[in-house]
C-alpha cells in the first residue's frame, strides 16, 4: 500500500499568516511517527509566482536547508509561474514548458502533471503533457498502478468559484482514462475544500486548501473562510482502491 500525504494551495505571499499556516502543517507531517511514502503538493504553492515565494517554499518543504523525511512531489497551479518555479523551487534551469515528473514507488507510480495555463486561472493538460503521460505509462508497461496528480479538478464541485475555473477539455482526460486501466485515481487541489468524488470511473480526491477553506453556498456569505484551520489529507493507494483521510491542524 502506498501512503501519501497531500497538501495544496499554500499561496505563500511573504506574509506571516501564510508562512505560519504552512509551518503548522509541515511540523505535523515532519513529526509523524509512522511511515509516509511521499508528500504531494498540488499547486498554487506561490501566490504571485515570484522567486522569493518559491525560495520560501523550498525552505518550508526542506528542499534546500534540510532533508525532508519523505520525498516531496510538486506540480504547478494557476498562481504559479513556471520559470521561477523551476529555478527557485526545483533548482533547475528556468524554462516555460510544462512541469511534469514521474515518481515510481514499490506499490504505485505518481505522475505529477502540469495543468496550469500561463497567465490564466483555468486549467488544461496540453498536448505535450498528454504525450508525456502516454509515454510514461508505456514505460511502466501497464503493470504498475498509477495516480495522476494535478491542480485543477476536471468536474464541477457545486460552487461557482472553482466551477468557473475547472480543467478544460475534460473529455480528453476521460478518453485517456478509458484507454489506460492502470490509472487508478486522480488527485487535485485548487478548490480549497476537501472533497471526494469520481471522474470517468476513477476516484477523484480534492485536497483542502492550506491558506483558506471554501465556504459552500449553504454555509454563509463569502467564498473564503479564512478562520478555518489549514488542512491536509492522507491518500492510501491499495491496488485499484483509494482511501482518503482528511485532517486539520
């Protein structure tokens, strides 16, 4: 069984509030007494996409000054900027191409996919990313259960704010999943609300937002509940089944 911790939407902006909320979750995860195979960070790591914000993220996630207790896997969101993200967070040469990466564990593979569209809030897996997913799954030979993680949910979550900025062309993703039974689930962020649903016959887990929580229409006025505590999720992949547990800190 693959044990993943999942955080999303840190929106680090240089303020003490954003930093403190991220530190609270980091400290909880870093102090876990049991096994976690990896930490997934599904986008909107920075709020303005600046190098300074990614330098802070690298520090918080132990990617520069320390050794995190487990691998930290990231992908961009609509607030992220690819070139500074690559340079200051990943320590790679700056470039504007999609930021995709694969990580293979004993029990499953995790494909971190870039659904960002530079300069826009909507999401899309572009043709380069779809080709990369196909090639990567081919190399895994269909024998390894795979999870796709990206920022934008491909389904409506029944709130006008995230539903206005979903993943574009969801039919393309559904067609890929129909051809690829080895993909056992999807993990996203963006909506700032912990949620579990399904897409194209696969489980879809939406991680809570770290910076604020989405207030659903029947919960009151205003979309952003900034007083709600930051949250994270555990996602357990056991063959073709996903189990999710949500926590607040």
